[in-house]
């Protein structure tokens, strides 16, 4: 085979392998993109079959090539053996045995044999040359008869290489087939050899003497180029079969794998849809669809079961402090702790947000269900470490039971939710079973909600004011505006009954804007009547403080009412500034208007002192709980808060002064300002003008 042919063979083989590799890489990327898994396990079985078939095709192709090559070689073998049989017989008849290395070229026997062999050579175009070889006493091969040969096929004998070879010329090339012929066996080369004239295929036939021993060997050199071309044609015939077969197998493999990938992708899509429909993507817990289906199936399989709806409280602080990613991880940790405590058969699912449902089948008593809820509460008391900090959650449980409280999923969940909502009015209760009292409370709340939505439109809200005094001078320096709801039928509705509901219903923003505007208008009116520069304090709810428009809203109210900004004091609670970075920005915006800012209920929350010193505030309002038991109990904490406020260069106001002892205590501790029932209860605006005038006249008379 020629070098070009070999190169083509290797190039085609490499090309086929590269094509297979490219297809495999494409399939691997397709599997990764569509299935998101390693291609090894997915295609292992099909790969084995594919590679086995490819190997079989290559082996089959190689065998077919060998078979075709054998056919070509057999033709040459058959022809050369036929010619050798005839030629050797004629040479023996022409007394070829008489020629040896001492024979003179002029002998008649040599001429007869030479001319006869020349005729044979010329009459067989496929034969390049014919010659005879013998062995001398030293067992070296030498030419007996070596014809002139037109090796380059130009029709002219030229050069020493094309002339006849003198008798006795040694032939020193070792050819296994030649040596085999000297043993009396015909032999032909398996594949042509190449010299400067091209390819040649040599066959050797023994020439026996009269005693049937091998006297000489007849050599026949065929034109090897035609043999090589025939072999190349055979190779292309093999490629003509092999390449389409490989492509067909590859296409079948690709189509099969693509079909399998699409089927698996469709299966995964359906599975993902089912998961989305029935499982929560964050916690991997069953979602509300799954829960409702389970409850409906339980109602057919179990005589009784309990549905516990609970919410995890405290996650908002984590989300605000550390971000939602950390909050999500914290939620998953908390759920894992709860899930680890559940008994077999109990189902925990996520109803939505921070709400979760626990189904307890075949419960025996409320005591049993109560114990499960208490175990979860106790588990949540153990702090969870997250991002280098310890956090603690709490929960509130609403519980309904089948069949007493409902026979379908929605009813049982709704009743459990009503029971849990009932707990919102209690600070120290965390578990509530559904009962008639809960229903009454829910209806009451629903009615209150309806009336609350109408209260602002009907001007049912009014402001009461509680005076604030200077502890050192006794002068009235301001007042706190406190909202009251005067219901046309129920009379005075306490703030604790409607403010949490207003926050829950997102009505607190519109109510809060009304309070600020009303307080500014009435304070301005009071100033015009009394000429006393009193500051009015207004509480901002955390929901109001979260509104980005709070700064522009306050600015608009001040411009509309004409109240100087320095006479407005906005009170914020510690719970409103969980996100210190955002809160600091908003506080600076409010301060830029000239408004004063107070931190309300200080000490009752969880303020970080490191952040407190960076907040733009003017006053600390100490929570009333610290003054309640003075002087009976230790005053260390209250005194420390006053010192802390002064150290931070803040005005300190103490709330909840209800006795003279409270006031004397605050004077001794150098507290700046005070308010409480000892000085005055909250009074309506209609009475505040008279109160201010009376107080001022009494104060002047006391100090004169």
C-alpha cells in the first residue's frame, strides 16, 4: 500500500473518531443542559452497545479488507504457480541444470534458455522480469539466467540496471520466500516490495533436476503497482461499506439517545411540575396542595386526627439584619430541628411564608397534641447559630381536630388559623385549640375590621395629649399626641384593640399621616392661642418608617400646616430600626427637615449600643416598666440608662411617672424630662389649652 493510501486511511479513521468524539461531547452537553446530571451513568449501557458495534464494524471491515486482499493475492498466486509449473518444466527440458556459475554466456544451452525466458517475459505484460537462481558451494545465491528488463517501461534498455545479469552474479538480498523455494516448495510474497522502479511482487518456483531434487529456483517479478492499486481499491470498497455503516450506527445512537434524553427531560419536567405543585422549593416540605390532599385522604382512612397550624416568629429580624439568603438557611435549620422530633406518621408541611402545618393522625386526646406543640416550642428555645450569631425563634399554634372542628382540609385549616389568630391578643400564650370562644372573637375582630376601615372616613379618630415636663425647672416643654377612636356605638375603643389591627390591615400608614397632620395643626393652633413654644411628639409605627416617602410626607405636612419643624418630635421604637443602615439613612433625611427624633420605649427591645451611638436622634424615652417599681426595687438599670443617654449627649425622658416618689427619684438621677399620670392623664385637645394656661400660672406662682 502506498504512503498516500496509508495516510488517507489514517486520516479517514482519525476523522471518523473525531466525528464520534464531537457527537459524544454534544450529547454530554445536551444531557448536562437538559437533565443536569453526569452523562456517564445515563449513557453507560448505550455507550457499551455503541462502542461494541463500532468495534465490530472495524473488525468486520478489517476482515473484509483482508478477504478482498486474499482474493487479489490468490489471483497472483494462482497465475504465478501456473506459470511456474510450465516454465520450470520447460527449463528442465531445456537442460537448465547444466548451467552453473562457471557456465559461459556463449554456450548454446544458455542462449536457448535465455531466449525462451525472454519470450515468456515479453508475452506476459503483468510480469516485470523472469530469472533463475542457484546456490553455489558456499550456499550463496547467484543468478543463473538474468534477463534484460525494461524496468522503467520506456521501451528502451538503458543503464546497467536494465541489462542482463551476468551468470554467477551473487544475489545477496534475503527473501524468506526464495529460501523456501530452495527447499522444493513454491512460495510468493504476501505483499510487494518497493525499489527505485516502484512496487514488485515476487514469486519463486523450484526447478527440479532429473532426480527430483531442487536444482534452481525460477523467480517471477510481477508489477506490484497493479497489486497495490487493487489493494487500495479494496480498501476504498471497505471504506465505502464501513463509513456509511458507522454513520448509520452513529445516527441510530444519536436518535436513540436524543429520544431517551427528551423522555427523561419530560419525566423530570413532569416531576418538577409535580414537585412545584406539591412541595415547597425552599424546605422541600409538602406544600398546601399536598397538605389539603393528605387531609382529605386522612378523613377517609383515620377516625380522628389533629391539624396544627403554627408560624415561626423572629425570621423578619434575621432577614432584615443578615439578608434573605441567611434567613432562608436559618429557616431550613429550624425546620430540620422540628422535623427530627416528629414521630412516624406525623406530616409536616409548609402552608406559606412562615406558616407551617403539622398533621397528627389518630390522636387520642388534646393533651397528647398539646405535648407535641410544647415539645416544638421547647426545641425552638435552643438558640441556632447562624453567621456567627445566635438566634432564637418562637411559635404560636392554632389547632383544630377532625371530625369535631371540620371534615375537609380547608375548613380544618381555617379553623386552626382562627384559633391561632385568637392568640394575638395574648403575650404569654402560644397554643390555642379551636372552640366557640375563638369563633366569637374572630367575628368580633371581623366586625372591628369593617368598622375600622370606615372610621377614618367618618372622622371617628381624635387626638389626646399627655403633657411632658422638664424635671429640673418643672416647665411644660411639650406633649405627646395619642390617638383615640370614638366609636358611635361602642364609645372609646382602646388603642391596643385597634392599632395592631390597623397595622395588620396596612391602614396604619393613612391613619399615621392623619395623626401627624392633625397634631401639627392643633399644636400650631395652641401656639397661636398661648404663645408657648410646645413640642408635639407623634409615634411612627414600624410600617410607616419602612415607607420610602416618609420624609417627603412629613415635609409636605409641615409646609401645609405651617408648624416650625423644630416643634415636631417623631418617636420611633427599637423594633422599627432593625435594619440600621437603612434606618440611619431615613433618620438623617428626617433630621434634615429640622424635626426632632426620639427613641421610644428604650430598654424594652434589643437595641445594639454600637448602633445607638451612630443613630441621628435627639432624645431617649425610657420605657415605663423601669419606673414602675421605683423606689421599692433596685434602680441600677434605670440610673444606667440615664447616664448612658447623657454620655451620648441625648435628652432623657422617663415615661410612666405615676407618683411623687417617681418624680423625686428622677430629679435625684438628673433625668431631663418626664411624663405620666402623676402629672396628667392624656386629655383631649379641647381641654389642653386650659390645662396649659392653668399649669403655667401655677408654675409661675410656685417659682416666684
